[in-house]
C-alpha cells in the first residue's frame, strides 16, 4: 500500500523526497510473531535435532591424531587423510594409494563420512557461476554459489539450514531455522567446490563480465588485493576458491562456535586446513551485537559486513526483526569497534528496495551516522534488491540508486554498487531457499 505520506523526516519539498514510504506490513507479507507478539526470532536450533556424523574437518590436526589412534590406526594416518581431503579434495579411498589397502575403506568411512550429496547444479554467466544444491545427512537442503571473476574465485556458503532471523525480503528466512550446519558441513562446501574447479568445470568469466566487474564490486572484492596475486601474475586466475562470503543461507553469528571452527579450518595452513587468507573471508550478519564483539576479539583479520538496510530504527525494526534486540546505532557501534580492534575496514550492506529504504534522506542519515563515528573505517555496499518468490517488493530504479550512491559519496563515504551474480538461477543474495523442484 502506498501513499502513507510524509513520515518524521520526510519534510523536504523535492519530488524525490516526497516519494511515498512503503511499509513492509502492507505488502502482503505477514511477519511471524512469537507468543508476546514480537517478530519471531530463532537464535538456537531445537534440542531434539540430530547432528551429522563426526568428520575429520570438525577437528584440529591434534584432535584428528587422537581420534585416529582411538580408532586403532597409527597417528600419522591423520595427516595423510588430511592431505587427501584438504589438498586433493578427495574422500574417495580408491585415490588414497598411500594408505594400506586393507584398512583404507574403513578409515575413510570413519573419518570422512559423506556430508553433502549433490542434488542439482545450475550454471549461468556462461559457466562462470554455478549454484549447488546439497542434501545433508538428514535430508535438509542447503545451497552454495561459486563465482569465478578475473582474478579471484568466490564461494558464497551457507552456515545454517534455513534461518531464524525472519527478514521479510529474504527467501531463506521464510521457513525458519531447521538446524545449524556442523563445522565439517560448512567446510565441505569449499572442498567440494575446489574439486569442481580442479576438474575444470568452472569456466572463465566472459569479456563482458570482466568489463562489468570494473564498474561494480563483486562479493569479497574488499579482500581482492590481499587474497589474490596481481592479475598479471595469474593470467588464468586462481585454481581454487580464494574468497569466501558467509552470505548463503543462515545467520553465521547465530551458529558462532561451528562457524568459527570452520574459519579455523579455512585459514589453517595445509594440510591441517585449506591455507586460505583470513582477509578473503567475509562474515556477514544481521547485527547480533554481542557476537560481533566476540568476533572482533578473535584476533583474525576477517572481513566483516553488517546488513544494515536502514539507518533508522523505525524502518529497520520492520526490515530486520533482530533490530528489536539491537538497534541500528548499537549495530553500527559494534561494526565500528570491529574496525578499531582489527584495523579491517567494514562493509555496510544495503539492499535498495523501491520506495522502502531508498529515499535520499536515508542516504544522508546513513552517511551522517557513519561519519559521526569516524572516517575511513567503512564502506557502503548497496545492492539492488533481488526478487524473491511471492514478494512484490522490487529493486529501486536506476536513477534512485544513482542518487543514493551520489549522496553517500558527496559526504565522503566510499560506496560501491554490488555486482549481483546468479539472479537467473535464483542464486543471488536473498534468493537461496533450497527447494528440490
Ligand atoms: N544472515 C546474514 C548473511 C546472509 S544474507 C546477513 O543477513 O547478513 C547475505 C546478504 O544478502 C545480506 O546482506 C542480506 O541482507 C542480503 N539479502 C537478503 N535478501 C536479499 C534480497 N532479496 N536482495 C538483495 N540482498 C538480499
């Protein structure tokens, strides 16, 4: 429903400032409420949920050695298995000829149980983007999206089956949280993607894609210089995943322990882990403030992204239900603290939704709030809203987006419109809903 007229700050006279404010409730979407009538949020999975089998990737190398011994094998087998998994991306005993033939199968069954079954693979961008649908041991479905750019390969991974944060514009949140993914389930998305890349199944981006890349930042772009060698040194680009974004299904900070453990596996040097750069790993959150503080204290130069989407509580309360717990200013403060503690410039994510949050005054207010904390600590990553099933909200008009960006830049806030890959295959931000048909 439109035409709700001027709200508090809509006092200006220009036509762009008097555009209607659209309310989320009026768009045919009803937010699920809890017993007290507040937006329904699920911070934890149900206690009855069963966990996937233990896997080598759940453990540090020392813990693996212990486990291997407990199972009656020699301790050094842990390292051999780790090389197969983290460096050769294989869980196939037939490929492990350095292990004794008579116990190979048994060892693999115990330490490398299958976690992700590929259900479907969709390709777009001439094969430079692949969306995977995985089935987990209990039938739960999750997705990950693999994207090759000129000189980096980014994997967008899931951290939970479903999501408990209930954001009305995101497809993942609509069915609630099924369960947390285990550390190894999170890591296995990367190992499986690396295997696909090694098999030559992820194509190079077209010249057209590369030209577009120059105008728009891709996911994980921030870490580009740090994580990848210069373009000239890698004419064919990297041959494995170089950048991770926790922007698939789930709220990573609501599954803190397993996500952090998975990040350890990513950054641990091979063969203990994948030997990736922490700077190339982006953790994105709706704004769970205590968990952001904890993350800042981890002493890892991860890239941090806050899904803000509105600078004012009035609207953010509607768009991001968790705003009922931690307000926009608290979330921005926590993001600023992340910068202070780690020295890493943080990203503010802002999905531009037509007539919802794209008003010029909101760009001004956002810039004011960011500048009030300091300069040079943040950049804003607006992204045109991706359509989700059943939602009538749409992306802002190009000229409205341009004005939004212009206003932020005029106030000295670095801003890059985010490239959004995979829309054609429902693989873009907010579109991951993991259905089999
Ligand atoms: N739960 C985390 C990470 C998953 S979503 C978070 O919220 O940050 C990754 C990003 O996609 C978030 O910024 C999210 O707000 C954004 N997003 C969700 N739905 C979207 C949509 N329909 N269009 C564009 N971006 C969307």
